[in-house]
C-alpha cells in the first residue's frame, strides 16, 4: 500500500516566518473534502485569528496532483442523504468558507492540478488565486445532480461575471489555467516547475509588508465586494482601520526606511 493510501484525510496547519500554511491532505481522493476536513479548516482559521505573528495564509493541496477536487462523494450516502443532513453539511462547509473570507490576513489559494466543484468555492473564498499551467478547473454539479448554494454562486458571479458563471455551471466543462486567467478566476498561472517558487515569492513579499494597511485594504475590499450600501458603522470601522495605520510605529518605520534607503522592518503595530 502506498503512502498516499495510508494518509488519513486531514487539513494541517503550520506557521513559520509570518506565513500560515494550510495543507488540504487527502491525496488518494485528489484532496476531496470530507465533513471533518471542513470542520478542521474552520478551526484553523480560528487559530490564525489568534496568532498575531501571521501576516499571510497559503492554502494548498497535498500530492501535487490536485488542489481540491470537491466534496468527498463517498460520504454523501450517510452524511448528505436527508434534507437535514444536507443542510448540516452545507452549513459546515459555508462556515469554513466564511472563515476564509473573514480572515484579516490575505489568503492565497495555490492551485496545483485539479480544482473542481467545492475546490472552486474554496479557492474563490481566498483573496489571491495562482495556478500552475497544468491546473484544470470544473464546476461538475450538473453532472452529479448536486445543488450549489446561493453563496457559492454569488461568489463566482462576483469573480467571473454572470455570463461566465452560467457557462461553467450549465456545461460542466473542464477549462485550463489560461482560460481561468481570461475569466479572471485566477490572478496568474506559472509553469509547473516554477509554481512553488512563485507562490513562495508572493507569500514572502506580503509577509514583509506592513500588516495594518493590508488589513484596512482587505476590510474595504470585503465591504465593497458584498455589494450592499455601506452603513455608518462599517464606514467608521474602515476609517478607524486607516487611521490606525497612520498612528502606528510601522508608519514611522516605513518613512525612516524610505529616507534611509533600507528595507523596512514592520512589527504590525
């Protein structure tokens, strides 16, 4: 039996040098998400929220062949058979996706290989999405008889537009990384042999930047992407986040580093 076949499905978290790495680890099923893995994913983002040293989060799949191939269909018979079970499963998965979207740090989806179904939803919840050239994307719900939630459809419409969302849902066709870039689902793709180094460069760059301006920008972006009228409380929260940047030691450090022509050393306060 291979090492992949011995792997228990899990979502693993490691934190080092300001980078939180979340690994979707279920390679024998192309990193299909089990119910327990959705729960673990949400828990890891709770941990990250309490870890001030984290500057950026990288989501990736184990094994090199898949990011996430969707939900683990082998569980459906006993976990998504009744209406109550379906609702519980959907609520649990949505909780994890909401945790990604609500994370104050930028979240990078490192898409290597297969990204289908729930994998599209998971990647779509991230702030930045990069793929390798061999990546393949698909929304196969119409081929499986699976309904997709309003939240999931809404997020795809925000990213790639209503017409493109209709296309990938109705046809359930496979598309490649260049088309994913054309659709604006991913920010860039890299040659397979250069992919990991490219992800490391982006993560290290973000980790080396001042956290407070990034946090303020993400709060504003998240508010604008919701498409709702901005109420006074939300506007005040954004203004407070912006003012915190100017009140911070990092603001003084950034100015000093610029004048002294040296790399800044930001502390996050």
